[in-house]
């Protein structure tokens, strides 16, 4: 492995740093985008149970807000429920905007790594070929060792760049799709919650 890094030249260091960053982002996002962590399936039922027993004070709302991204959205709506349906929906949408921003964290960086890794490999190819032709100009074609070194640098960096770019691009697409699914689920859960809450209030205040 060390021999390949040395053969690839200084650009291999940059490519390896990109691989480390991409791996760290993938591990962090796999944890952060766990659907059960973002939207715990039992959370809505727990909130309704507390609502029925009048146990949703400021302390409980603070705890709900810190529990999960879905809890943050529901807490924003509950905190403004007494202002009417439209205000409640606006507060939920504002909280959801912040949640979506957090869900998409580091994805641009991962996409950038997927885009620049093959370019770095291509740059390594160009640098390696420049060395090859420089050696040819100085020594002619008789020094096979020098020519092989330049060609090796060109091939190693290209392979390394592609080896990082392909999985990084695949994981970027995977995480983007997961974020879309999670956001859709959060929207549906929030809409059901708002509708059910105001239907409940209408029933309680009705004749």
C-alpha cells in the first residue's frame, strides 16, 4: 500500500485525504439518517397520551424538542397550537426547514469529493505523463526505469481517484434518496398531527 502511495506522488496524499473525509461522512450520515432515530415510531402516540392527560408543559416540550428531529417539529407546532391552525403550520414548516438542513449536512461535501476525486486522478495522469516525456527529452527512450516510474504515477493516481469517486457518488445518491424519504415521512406525520389536533379541539369546543 505504501509503495502505491509513493508511486502515485504527492497527489496520492490529497486523494487519500479525500478518501478519509468521504469515509467519515458516510459513517456519520449512516448514524444520523437512521429513520428510527429521526422519526421514532412511538413518538406520536406518546405525545397524544401526554396531551390527553394534560402533561405537555414547557418542560415536556423542551424534552420533546431535544428528543429527535420529529420531536423538534411537533414541539414547534404544539408551542403555537393556541394561535390557530395557520400559525401552527407556519411554525412547523419553519422547524422542518431547519431539520431538513441538518439532514442534508455534509452531503454537498460528499458530492464534491465524488466530483473532484477523478479529476485529481486525471491530474496525476497528466503530471506522470509530463515526467515521462521530460525523461524522454533528456535521456531518450533508453532509460526504461525512469519511463516506468512516470507511467506508474499516472496509472496509480487515476485508479485511486476512480476508486474513491465511484463509492462516494453511490453513497451520495443513497443518502440523498434517504433524506427525501425521511422528509416525506416527516411531512405526512406533521400533517396528520395538525389535522388530528385541530379535529380534537373542534370536538372538545363543539356543541
